[in-house]
């Protein structure tokens, strides 16, 4: 009986009060399990640059307004400070932040994304931007230390995310900022996975797991929550096209035919379009520092 109580207590402690090693190990396990699930797919596409085909979709107007995430980020940016954006992508937030901050260092391993980022910066006349080709965690990084370290939609699929955060904190003088969805972006399409691949989808960690990881590391993060509308596509064809990449399906394949049938059966109308999940999305902007205060 005592052994049973100890087992239950240990399970509770690991679940609700994990150590930093336990939390980082759990994150690693989810990422590796998801990766192995994808690697088992016999006909999956194997692009050299995973983001190159969709890099243009990450382009955004640097001087746009009405973006609640950007509006909040700009309140955190001080004119005399530098920012480090790791996983800058096409510059959705990098370029607006460069218009506010003194300088921005952008880290982006995808050549397709870097091309979009540099082209957009040139178009908008933004010159206080340095772009680095590097994939974190990188043990020998030569990237400058900045006042603020920033990541947006980065980390879901990084197995050694604890080491990544160590490096981000080491490169950030004042604070770190992270933008993450409650569920990883690929989770939106998880409903289709069993119909296409015959098994339940392994879900990557998201915002909740990230907060648990930070607390386990002794940080005291502050969270700004933002509710966004449900994701809606103009047509079933647009939904099908968007689903191929997270489902690892090649166009015209047998899997693509099953995907088309699954979308026809599972998608439903919403707001003059189609959706798989009509729930509003929840996104968090998390701030913290090495000293622990958010």
C-alpha cells in the first residue's frame, strides 16, 4: 500500500511539479515521437529547404496596423535597444520591430525565408537589420548579445529546446519574449491524420508545456493572452493545399487522394469559408528574464 502511495505521489510531482530536467526530457520525448511518426511515412516529401515553398506566405507589411500581437510587441520595444529575433522567417515581426528598435539581429536557417526577409527589408527601406544563417541551439554562435531575445512560433519541434532557451537567455540582457499558440500550428490538422495515415497524430508541445518548462527552470514568466478567430479557408481547395504540408503529403499521391476525401467529410462551413476546428485560437506572448521576473 505504501509503495502504491509513493508511486502516485511521484507521478503527481512529475506531472504538476516537474524538475527542469524532467520538463525538458518530456519536451524532447514529444518532439522525437512526432519526428519518428513522420519519418515512418514511406512516401513523405523530403524537401531540402522545408520552408522555401511557403516562404512568401510569411511576408507581411512592416508598417501594418490592426495586428494585436504586433501592437503588443511594439509596446515592449524601446527605441534605444537592440533585439535578437531567432527564427525570424520572412520578417512578419522582425521588420516592424526594426522600425522601432535601434537594431535587430535576425537568425534564420532557411535560405528561402532569408531571401524573403532581405527583399522585404530592402523594399521597406529598413537598414538596421543584420541577418544570420544559423540553426539554434548552436554551440559556437558568434551572434551579438541583444537587449531583448525574441522567438515567434519557434520551439514546437526543437528536441533540445532547453539548450535553445539557455542560448536565448545568454544572448538577452533585459528580457526574453516568446509568441506561441496554445496548440502547435500542426495540431490544427491532426483531425485529418488518422484518415490519411491510419493512426492518431502525435501532437507537439505548445504554450502550456512552454510555461511549465519555464517555471521548472526557475523563471517567473508573464503571460499576455490573445484570442484570435477560428482558422477559416476560402474554399475546400485552399484547405486541401494548406493541409498537404503538415500532413506530409505529396500532391497527386495516393495519400493526397485520401486527404481530399477526408477534407470533404470533416470540413464544415464557417464565415463564408471552411474550417476543421471552429474554435477561436489562443495565443500567448510570454516575457521573462534570467533573474526570474516576467
